[in-house]
C-alpha cells in the first residue's frame, strides 16, 4: 500500500478496526461487572454446602444415622466411607468417587499443565454435578452429599470400561449412575436410571446443580480469562457468554447442551433431551489465585411421568480441537472461537480456507514454524491480485509525482487549492486515488481470521520454534515486575521483528510516493508500527511470526513488482492516453468539488470582512 493521503485513511481505518476489535471484546466482559455483587451473594449462599462437602466425617455420621433411623427413607448401602476408583484410557484418566457417584478428578493424558503434569479439568471440593432428591421425610438432599454403593470397573467386549454406582432405600426407590469410557474418546457416557422416580422428584423435573472451578491452564491467565466462556446450544443455534468479571444469566428457553470453555479445553454436558432451563452465575477471582472462574449452574431437565425413568447424558472432557468436536455431530465445534461477535463472519474464512490448508500441511510438515510460514505464503498467493492492484496504483501515483510537485510549488501553502487541482489531475489521468488502500483494507478480514485461528488452535499449544517455547503464547525475551500501560510486563521478540519489518515497509512505501505537503505524512511510517507494538506484544507468537513472514514477503514483492513487473514507461504512455479521453465527472467528484469551491469562497469572504 503506497503512502499517499488516501493510504493514511487506510491506516487509520485499520487502526480503528484493531482497537475496535479489542475494545468490543473487552466491553462485552466489563458489562457484567454491575452484577458482580449479586453473583457473589448467590455463591455465598452455597458456601454451607461446600463446607459440608469438605467435612467428610460429620457428613458420614449425620447421613448414616438419620437415614437408617427412618424406615422407607433413602438409606446408604453399607458404611458411609469415601472410596475412589480410577479408570484410565489412552486419553483420559478419571477418578470416580462413591460420594455422589460421580467423577471427582479428570486428567487429560495427552496435554500438560504449566507444572508438566496432565491437565486437570476436575480436582477440587468446589467441583460437583448434583441434584436434589426427596428423602421421604419431607425434605431433600443433594446427591453429591450421599454415598453410593458399587464402584467396580467392568471391561466390555468392545474395549470400553464401565463403572456403576447405586443409591436405594427400603421402599424400592433407587438411583443408578452408569459411566462408560472408550479408548481414544474424550466423550463419557453417563446414564441415570431411576426407580420410583415419581417419589424421588416432584413435577417430573430434576434440578441439577453443576459447579465447576476452572483452574489456570495457560501461561498468561489474563488472555485465558478473555477466552473463557459459557457456551450454550439453543434451539435456534449456538450462543456464548463471556465470563469477564462474572455473569448472572437465566435462559428460560432451555438448551440442548451447556459447555464451560477455557482457551484450549472444555467440559460440556449433553443430555439426550436437553435442559428445559439454564441459570448460570460466575465469579472471577484475582489473577494471583490461579483460578480463572468459579461457576455455578442450575440446569432443569424433564423426565417421563411414572415410577421408572432414565436420563441419558454424554459428558465431554477434552481439548477444543475443531475436528474432534465436529466428529460428535452436535455442534460442539462452535465452542472453538474461530470468529465471534462483530467479527463472526471471519469464522467462514477459517473453516473453509485456513483450517483445511493448515490440516493439509500439518500432515506433511513436522515443524509448526515452517507450517505457519507455508500458510503465510499460501495466503499471500491468494491475495496477490489485490496486492498487484495496490502496487500498480502506487506506480501511477509515482508517475504523477513531477506534476504534483509542480502544483505544490505553484500553489504554495494553499492546501484547499492544491486538493482541487490534485483531484483534477487524477481524474484527467484516470487514476483512482483510493486504489492503493482499498485492496489492503479488503485483507483486514483475513488478519482477524488468523487472529482467531492462532488464538484458538490447540495444536500450537506447547510447540516450540526458535526461541519461542510455546507458539500459542507470547515469546517474551525480557520481563519485568510491573505492568507498563500499552506494553505489559514483558517484551516479545517476534513482536519486535514484526514492528521493525512494518517500519521498513512504511519507509520504503514513503520513498515511492509523492510529497503531499502534509506534515502528518512525515510521521505516518512510525505511528502504525508503534501501534503494532502495543497490540501484538501479548498475542500468540504464532501470529507475530506469521506477520513477520508476511512483511518479509511484502518487501520482496514490492521490490520485484516495482522493479521487474511494472513497466513505468508503459504506465506513462497510458496516463497520457487517458488525458486525451473525455471523462465525465462522477456525482461524488462533483459534490466534492462543490464543497471545495464553497469552502474557498467562504474563506475568501472571511478574509475580506476580517477587521484590520
């Protein structure tokens, strides 16, 4: 893009889009701060439940004595003692507990946390998936506070493993939890079988309480919080809620599934018949706690009328891998942020172009740095017609430079007159002054598509390239103990390279364009790269490496096209030929000239009436 006056417009628009994107993302989170107090109150009411969950001896004593004292009430089978069973596949390790008959620890064996141990999606007293049961004494109790019997692992003929827990009473009522894990699968089957369902639950409705504590999994907890969302598949499509500083949401229309999504991992509950209502409350602790969010969800499910009922679930514990999530056929791939909000349209660029090509080169190349370089070359080839058009426009502007310089010398500081004569010159020569920036602006959606792609691509997580230890995070070479506005607490080397190459491009472009007589133009080559320093410094090094490679390609293309492809003599001949053709003014040009003429008359009149 050439640095003429209209290129300034292009740069300004690009900057506004950059800042607009990050401002929109940030505002969508901050809007929930006003309800933070209400959210904290909701969680504080659940504090006694959490304290009881951690107080195992008193719970055992209270549950065993009370339940066994009343015939026909829900009782424990055997002693109320905590017992755990671990089932491991090649991708999951899940520890099940007889307390609540549910998983109390989930580890992803193919992914490591910051301490080099497997990523854990469940592992705290806060985590629970529970529901209220009528005890038979006019009160209810949470299933997560009861001790189930069973817990024996069974290996099935298809290679899967199952575990079953049962809770029953002397009147024949019972609840059975069955879990099945399959090799190579992050999806866990969870079935609830109910006997005496009409006496366990009222109004054919089960009220589930899902509590989830999201721990820090990535190096930068700030960016991880930005990417943490509650994803919901509604009847009319996917929707999400950014947690920001906390949320308090209620969805009366229900949902097909509900997922808690962090930057690269998610936990999603998928009931066969969906939830009839979803209510979510979340708080975000300070960064120092290493907790991304504490979330409490109330999920209502409807069951069939009668004494027998079943609620089939599937629970996904795993990575935000687009291909893996899509394979389940329920829209889980929407959890991967390939474009959301105002820039939601770029997800189609990612899904139809970038993802397929990246998957192709991923199967051929082992180095992710090289994959990104090849992806950059591929994208630049796709956009090369636009780039050529931009450079051709710049060459035409350069050809008119002597005449523009003559106009500048003739008109001096009269900017209004110079603008009018400049427009006449462009029109007579058949030059579009916007030709240099419009093609570049059309490439902006590609940049935002790549921003989303590199921010959400889990295959980059933990992959090193040169000095970057993790292409999914920033590549800091210098850190300091305080936050500097616009920069942060570190400096990334790939960011520096992208800034330097952007500066070289700007200076080269400036040298190729005529002097517009505008003092702002002198500083334009420096303003945009400095803006990039603040924007890029905390972005994934994969993105800043891409931008660096793209800049190097741009410099090479500029030199080759300007030196060997564009025929400047031919351009001059074409401009002279254009001058001979009659050209009709467009309505926009007529209005612009009328405005300029009016402004000139007003200024002339003001100078005459100004008191001496």
